């Protein structure tokens, strides 16, 4: 039996929210593995840097305007991408947002913005792309979650609700579309520095506090996600579906100091 490979040569992938941060990293990782890509953001102009880097790797890339909060935008973008490439092998639902506030300060608009982007958007983008995968009899859908899929944090009520919903949505879609050869999994990063949370990492006391609770002793770096992303996108994960895989340095174990700190 031939060992499974992470090679994605000849595959076509979509990455939403690919103009910067983790989404840009996901797109470049897939391109390096052999994928041609459709990448999305609300503004095509914001994708110029990602497009240039993917083209420099010798891969085809289609930048597409997509607002995951807008149903018509989702349907139009999905149709454009399927028509352009003729097939879609991999979908990475990465587009997301957050609003950090104490629960008593969360507005109706805050709630809707976060849930509509992170949860509703993930579902309807998947719904728009799944028919092409069903027709092909195979596909990989990777929903990007968070450690908040399984843990609650003060100040993140809408975000945690959306990510918990993504975990449950992942299991439901895996059941729905498994008979068509489609796997649906959730890649859930822990604490990674991104544009959304960069201000937190300016507080060195907070970073020290965070690292004390991560068994591996540091926040995540973008490359820490590459192996799991390629596993879920490739034939290596052919019998894995409905799962949430935490890439979090172990923070989800709930580490607390049960013994005194070592003497310095």
C-alpha cells in the first residue's frame, strides 16, 4: 500500500479572507503544495499582494470579491469560481471577524456582524460550493474555527458563540455530505498573533500570562498550522470527517499551576 501524501498537485482550492493574516498563509501553503487557487476578500484590490506571491510560486490564482455577509455576493462568487476552474477540490472557510467587549456592552449590531460573518457566512459559502463537489463525488471542506470552539473567554461572547456554532456546523455538514465523498472538518487555532488581536501582544504582562497557560510555552506561529491544513486538504485524511482539530499548543487542556513556581 502506498503511504498517503500531502501533495496537492492538480487540485483547485478556495480560501476566503485571504488578503492577510492566517488566510493569506493558508493560501500560500496550499499553493506551495501544488494547488491553483481562488482567493477572496471584500475588495479585490486588497488581494494584490497575495496574488503576486501565489503567481511567483507558478500557480494559477483567481482573485474574487466576496462579502460573506451578503447572500447574493456568495452565490455570484461561487458561480464565478466554479465556472473559471471547472472544479473545486478544497474549500477553506477562513473569513472571520471579532468584536471584543464585555458582555453587557455587546450591541445588537456587534452580535449580528460576528455571527453573520463567522457562522452564517461559513454555512452559505459551503452551500454554494458543495454542488460542484457533489458532482465530482469528492471534496474537502475545512472550516477555520478557534480554541473558542471548546473554551469560553470573557469578552468574547459573540465570537465564542460563532465558533462553537462552526464546530457543530462542521459535524452536521459532515453527516449531510459524507455520502457524496466530501469530508468536512474544523481546523481550530489557539492563540496566534493576527491583525485582529495584535494590540493584545503589545502588553508583555498579558503575553507572559498567556504563555504560562500554554503547555508548549508560546503563542502560535503561522507555520504551526501548515501540517494540519495539508493533512485535512489531502488524501491523507480520507477517513477523517466531522472533527475539530485544535492546533493550540495545548492551551485547551486548561493548564493551571498546581505546584509553586520554580525558584529563580
